[in-house]
C-alpha cells in the first residue's frame, strides 16, 4: 500500500511539474513589494488591439548617429524603447545602435537580463567577453561579421581603427536588458564603496582610488 501511495505521489509530482511554469524574468533590477497597491505590471499596460497600427512597430531612432563626444570614453549607445517603438512591449527584445569613435571603446560592462548579438556595420571592432572561469573569448569583427555575448557576462567593444569611427547594431533578448559598467559600478557607486574594500579587491592604494574616481567622473 505504501508503495502504491509513493508511486501515486511521484506521478502527481511529475504531472504538476509539466503544468507549473517558472517565474518570469524581471524587467528591472529589483521589484519591491507594494502591499498597498492592487496591481503592478512587469512591463507596461497596452492599447486595445483594435487601436494598433503600423507606426507602433517601426522606428527611426537608430538611423541617426550618436554623439561619441558626450562622454570621455568615445562611445554612444542608442536604444529602442517603449517611447520610440511601443510595439516592442512584451516581445522580450531590444535593439541598439553602437557608435564608437576612432581608437575608443565601449567600456567593459554586462547586461544582467539579456544575451546580446552584435553585428559590425562599419570599421574594425575587437569584441570579447570573459566567462565565470575568467576565460577570455575575443574576435575581430569586420563589416558583416557577428558575435554573441552570453547573458550577464562582462564584455567590451573596441574600435581598432586609429582614425575612423565604427558602427555596430546589437539585438538583446530582453525588453529591459539593463547595463552595468564594471569600472563605474566599483568606483563611482552612490554611496561609494568603502575604500578599504577597493584597496583589498583591486590591490591598489587610496591615492589610486581617488585618481580613478576622479577620472571616471566620481
């Protein structure tokens, strides 16, 4: 009898596992429970489908070059958003235009909620990511070449051309992939990480920390 009950329990769990669905991926860094609010959407409210038209599914946001002089690192990233491409809501993807000045780079960064594929359209771009075993995977991309970055791993894009700008288009597998620049997260957080932590983590002096923070705009 115990054996029969055990087998029935196993069967029940097997059936339930086929019906149960995992939690959806978050679209933000955190989602604080608001016990006073009756509803919170992991995304955005949507129009009555009868009001949809073609303009909701197209955008020219990526047609214009970004301003690579807007920061000291020489890159600009232009994203599709719900504001410029409302039809993208709930589709689980984002597109990005990446402009990189000559001999400049997109700083090492990660996307906590998305994998990414990048296509080089102009210039010669050195790309790479580091896995959790600290193994570096890198590749030189020329126009038409593509590269995939796994979700959550630190990666970079460097324009190898000494005098010409580079251009790439990326697709990310989240409506809100997030982006965290490694150096800025460590040195210009708000409030700042204790200096003793940075000293031990990076094996540098307080003078080094002060200089890095200043250089990064902290």
